[in-house]
């Protein structure tokens, strides 16, 4: 894309919290790691990228955190992603790419974004 990648703000259409599925491991001796699980992009997220974080459906949050739920098929039966139709996005300023920028205007639509 000419001029580089264009940042987007992605959220739920109803503005409720997004719950991302992640994994975490503690290796002791102050060593730990974590990762956000991704899946093929769905809904409007596919307009931006071919992958997206696994966004949990509201009724899957407790099951995802259940330490007793460990088998892959049990997890797949109990845990579901949020319906992609509940997501929305819009282009935002490239100011988001600089950590020094930290204000609410970063998520406002960028009127100068490429169409």
C-alpha cells in the first residue's frame, strides 16, 4: 500500500468490552510468557487484515478462564468467538504509531485517511 499501512480502531458496535483469548505460562524464576490467540479475520476485520485476535463471545468468558477445561475438543465446544457482525472499525491517525502520543483523539476517525 502506498505510504505504508493505515491504522484502524476496531471495537464492538455496541462499545462493550472486547475479551481477547490469550494464553499464559509461568516458567518460574521470574520467567513467564503470554500470547493473544489469533484466527482468520471475520466480519469487517477482514477489510483490514487476514488475521485477527480471537474475540470471545460474552457467554464464553468464564469457560475460557476455567482451569478445569483443558482438552482441545472440550474447549472448542464451550468457547466461541464473538459474532463478526458485532464488530466495527474506522481508520485513525498514524499518530497511534508513536508511544509519546497518548490521548483520546487517537481513536477518532481520521478524515484524511485513504478511501
